[in-house]
């Protein structure tokens, strides 16, 4: 099962964005879910509606997540299509760099 299918199915069941943990940040979970729906299997450019459908988020929430990620430099847009920027690689770079030295 693909990561994206898992994200969408978990979101539909309400599992992805709910937690009994008071320290759990739903907004962070949503933002990471948005990043995860972009993949190499033809989903390099997505509309707000696509992101909402694939994550189980409302279009409004998907739009706000994409707007925030765009303001932070992690995604860019061309017309109605959004796509990841190279800056997203920095999220895993520190981990990968450290793992290479272990």
C-alpha cells in the first residue's frame, strides 16, 4: 500500500489528525500530510482540491497548509498547481547526514 493511500485512508477514518495527547499538534500533522502527498508517481503538481482529496482535509484547510508551506519556501505554485521546492529536502538532510557518520 502506498504512503499516500495510507495517509488518505487514515484521514478518512479520522486517525491521522486526532490524538488524546495534549501535546499533539494537529496543524503540524496536517502540514506534514500535505507534503507527503507529493510523490514520483505522477503527483508532482497538485491543485488544492487534489491535496484535499488525497489527505482527507477540507479544501480550506488544504489551501491554508499550502499557503503556509509556500510562504516558508517548501512549495511553490504556477497557476492553480502546487509543487514541492528543493527546500523540502532540508527536512531530512540533518538526519541523513548524521546517519552517514554513524
